[in-house]
């Protein structure tokens, strides 16, 4: 069983977000898939804690279909906006 429920929640529109932020999980996953380190992702999203980032990756691995609908947009962002 995943223990991500305290680090991930649904926004009003149903989008899965990380931590207490409104940062979508697909944005975080896209950063890691583009090769960004935890440190680089935290530079971009300083409100996120390392355990929240790890929970996002764990959840994306467990249920990729829930993360993928907006992944292409987020992935494009990380390709063109280097830190």
C-alpha cells in the first residue's frame, strides 16, 4: 500500500496536486522524467518538501494513468524552461 495520501490531494477541479501547494503532480513528474534532480525541482518549487516529491514519484509509478492526462503540457514546459 502506498502512503502518499498525506502528501497528495485533489484540487477542486479534480487535478492531483502535491503537498499543500496547488502544484500539479504531472509538473513534478515531468521534471523528473526530464532528468531534473530533487534539488532542481525544489529550486523551482521551494514550497515542496523532499518527502512530498518522493510521494509524487511513488504515486506516478503506482498509477501512471492518473498522472498522464496533463503530462505532455508539463513535459514541454520543462524542456523549454531550464532552471
